C-alpha cells in the first residue's frame, strides 16, 4: 500500500541535515542494492553522489509520483538519459552553490603545480634529487577561462590576486559582467593563440562533447597549459595525447575520457601531464554545502515555492 505522506530519498541520514521540513518521510539511499522503501512514494529524489549513471538512474522509472530530481553535482549529464520516459513536469535541479569553491581551488592548484614543476619535484624528492632552476610563474600569464558560469567565475575570483597579465572569459553566449566582457565560443579561434593557460569549466553537452579536439588544441600557443576541471569527454583524448607526446602542450586534468582512467592507458605516462582523480568537488567543503542546499530546496518545496537551480522540466 502506498504511503499518504510524501517521501524523500536522500544520500545522507535525515537526522544529519539541519532544517529539514517535517512535511515528508525521509529515507536514506546511497546506491545500495536494496531500496529503502517503495520508489512509487518518492516525490523528491536526491541522486547518490559520484555513483555511476546505472546506479543513480535505477529507481527513476519506478518513481511514479516524482516531482523533483536533485543532483549533488554541478553537471547533470549523468542523469539526463534517464528522464526521457518519465511523466511530464518533473524538475531536474543541479547543485549550483555547492562545488564552486572546491573546484576553483583545485583548478588553481593544478595551474600552480603544473607551472612551477611540482610533480617533477615530488618525484625528485622520492629519489633525493635536488631539482633547482627557473620555473614559469602564474604572474604575467594570460589565462583563458572556457565556460564562465558559477565555477568559471569562482576560478577568476581565485586568479585575481596572482597578477595575471590578462584573464579572458568565454561562454556559449556573449554578455557583460562586473569584471569585463564574456566572449562567445565563436571567438575561440582568435582567443586561443593568445593564452598561456586555458582552463575548461564548461558543462558536458552535445555541443561541448569533443570541443577540445585537434583544431582547438592546434590553435593553442606552443608551451601553453590546458587545465580540465569540466568533464573528460569535452577533450578528445587522442588529439591531446598527440600534442603531449610532441612536447608542444602541457595539461593538468582532473577529469579524463575514459574515466576512471584504466591501468595501462597512455595518458598516465604522457609527458608534461598532471592527473588528479576527479576530485574537484570531493573535498571537506562538499558535505556541509550539500546539506544546506537540500534543506533550502526541501523547505521551498514543502511551502509550495519554486525550487532553485532548475535545469529543465520534463515534457
């Protein structure tokens, strides 16, 4: 028998989230084999964090009363495929406000570590090898941010004190911001040759999949650094490997295609590449910010108010 009280599925225990409204019955589910309750009674579904699409999408078709799908990621590409056959009017919301600080911190870490040769110094330390010399600084470099949403803006916030020669912003459409203009993607061919550092922070869509291919990489200046904190498939791995193997470009990647990067993949040992295992949002900042977002969203939903961060509504 179905419950008369609307139910919410959360990846955290409800008693660990301050401020949840009493209007719902809460169930914790973080991708385990067994469901915690009848999916048909769920009206607000928070997808498990950093689980495969096969896990997150598994209960969706059974959630016949569903009203809201809330991801805990900035991107929603992992769940979009599961929404096509659902009833109309379901809102998909992302986690805007949760990952900006953490991802921007990692972007800056990757830039600084790559420019200053930190990976080589760590390997040198392991061998008791003193690697002195001169290394590139971020100061006086031109930086191009490709994808100027909330994360791109947070990256610029952290670049601001480092005395860059120029910071250029690019997004799908041109617009103005307090810091300066945002250029459209159509201007990338003219902007890429001027950048010493190119940082990717764009969502994965059909338009951005493979955006950073041979043509894009070929227009980057010799010695430039590509930093990817977006999604792996935004970059064509084969084309990037060709540029790395030639020594013309460097890269720092928090995301890869394929992912996780399998043992034996040539990207592991390509020259001039620093790889981190998709940890841009996985920091101590994640859980408290995610819980605050969920409390706000569920409070608004219980009161009949519009929820935040709606990406799409099913038709």
